[in-house]
């Protein structure tokens, strides 16, 4: 087993222990999940494990957590308050991240932003469904993309394009 896979296995074991506690009962199913997750990340098909940059991770985690809370609060408030705007719309955003793990993580985390949902990915464009379009949406998408890029040690060069 490659050395990286051992680190992934230790990380998955720590995560499982955090979720289930030190009791032996949780490890019966956990051991199988640990092995399968490690094999998947080790790249059964020869896909390399992406490199995560520690500084990018340190910047991404607080952003991820606060975005998740803000997104949940925003949707909840819109659901229960008729005063808040609700005007569904879509926009197409050109992704500057390369294909693979960076792009996949970006598309999957778009839904954390307040009032957004990634609806379709076609080539280098993602269609984002919005509960209500506001001027800051494009800036939030660009910031999220930059943070995901930083997580993988990437620098994004051009400004994003929005349709």
C-alpha cells in the first residue's frame, strides 16, 4: 500500500473514531468502510490522490462552516418569511478550476452558499439555480472558487464569466 494511502487510512480511522467513539461495536462496520474509503482514495484506477495544501485547508474549513450555516439560515428565513425575496433564477458560471477534484469540490460546495444550488455541469460551465438573484452572487461564487483553488494550491488567473 502506498504511503499516502496509509495516511488516508489513518485519517479515515480518526474520523470514524470521532463519529462513533472508542467502543468496539462501531468498528465492525467501520473497518469495512475504512478499507473501502482508503482503496477509493488510493486510486484503484491509477488516479492520483490530490495534494491538499495545509494553509489552504486552514482557510477553507472556517469558510466552509460559516457558509454552511449562513446558507441554511438564509433558506430557512426565506421559507418562513414572506417579506424576503423569492424570485427563482439561474446563471451559468464558467469554472476556472481544472477538471478533477478541484472542480468537483467546487461544484458540490456551491449549494452551501445562501440561496444557491448547482444544477448542471457541462464542460467548464456550471448552471446555478438561485432562490433570488442579488448582485453579490457572482462575487460569492468567485470567492468560493478561489478558496477551493487555494485548498489545492492553485492560483486562478482570469476573472470569472457569468451568463
